[in-house]
C-alpha cells in the first residue's frame, strides 16, 4: 500500500485536510500553530496510508528546542516514507519564506508532489493560487479543507497517482 504525506508549515490546514480525506475526525485541528507534533496516520478507502505531519518550523521558546528538532525529524521521516507528498499551503496568507524552504526540500527529495492551496473556500478566491505556481509544482489544486470546495478533485487526483 502506498503512502501519502500531508506536509506544510503549521496552521495551513493539514489536519483539517487529513480529517476530510479520511472522512473521520482523527487529527486535532487547532488555531494554535503547531499543535500536531507527531505523525498521525490512517488508511483511506483501503487504498493508501495517509500521514498527517506537524513539526516543520514550529515556533516555540528555546527550552523546547529539542522537542522542535525531534518533531521536525519526524516530518522528514514521514517524507522519506511517502510515495506521494501533498504539500499544503495557505492561500489566504499567501506564499511565505518557510513555504519556499519546504518546497526546495521537497524538490530535493525527488518525491512526487501535489500542491494543495488550502483555505480557498469558494470559486471567487481562486486567483489566490497564482502566487504559488512559481514554486514549480506541476499539479496543484485550490481547495478548502474546511468547507470542502474542490476537495473531491484533490481526493481523486491522489487516488489516481497512488
Ligand atoms: P495544521 O496546523 O496545518 O494541521 O492546521 P489545522 O488543520 O490545525 O488548521 C489550522 C486553522 O486553519 C484552523 O483554525 C482551521 O479551522 C483553519 N482552516 C483549515 N482549513 C481551512 C479552510 O479550508 N478554510 C478556512 N477558512 N480555514 C481553514
Ligand atoms: Mg495539524
């Protein structure tokens, strides 16, 4: 069974997307950045293993530096284990430096990547995808993990690839 990992900086909606793709509420969704510190996994439609990750670029105080390193290491292990990466970005907040850093590492990994531009809650917001196309990923979708906009298209694309 192939493995799909949801990867991206904190608070972009990975856990919300995980729950939507899993059609279950397993991951903890929280307004506080970096709530998912370990890796959650579930099997979707008996077809692929889906990993939710949370530890890239966590911003917490220095006492927790070791925890951050451990969490980040977990994410890179999840990326290594994955056959397909769903790279999640925040279409409302726009492209950030951390998105670019993650994108570069994903390109280096040589893994197949689908870019999910999340928080595009309706058609009228689709233009917000444009600034992410420069990241160079061929396959990208505007989606709303929270409201479901376009999420079935993303779901289908993942199922076609794995
Ligand atoms: P994670 O840190 O990447 O796992 O992000 P979460 O799934 O915990 O979501 C972070 C925040 O973004 C929560 O407040 C969610 O309600 C919100 N959020 C997630 N997806 C969407 C979306 O599609 N649209 C909007 N408007 N908000 C979203
Ligand atoms: Mg999360």
